[in-house]
C-alpha cells in the first residue's frame, strides 16, 4: 500500500500553518531576535531532509521538502531582517530618550 498521501497531508498542513506566520511578520514588520535561532534550527533540519531526498532521488520527498525549505528560508530571512531593522530603530529611540532636556526655571 502506498502511504505517500500521509506525507503530502503533513506537508500541506505545515505550509498552511506557515502562511499566517509569514503574513503576520510582513504585516506587523516585527520579529524579535529570540526567534531567529529557532528558525535556523528548523532550516537546518529541513535542509538535511531535502538533501536526503536529493541523494535518494526520491521525487515524492523532493516535491514535499522543496516548498517547505523555501518557506523556512523566507521565514528565517524575514525574522532576521525585521529583528535587525527593529533593533536599529530601538537603538535610535533609546538614544533620543537618553538626551535629557534642559529645564530652565524662572524665579519671580
């Protein structure tokens, strides 16, 4: 019996779950640096699975892991970009907040 449909369902569910995350990251233009290591580990794991499917010439696995690898790469790139961008903005805001205003009081 052929059980490739189980792998196809798992990949479809994975992709369906990833789309809202990518959309939310794009819409909010926000990501924190703590999520980047998680995305690196996920990308490495998917890369190993994709390499396994390439070395075994398994077309079914290639078709499933190819789009997942692309989504993992895009998610990692978005996380890194927005984390870097927001870090730069936060540092600028922090520098502006560190400047203390000069207060002059007049005695009458």
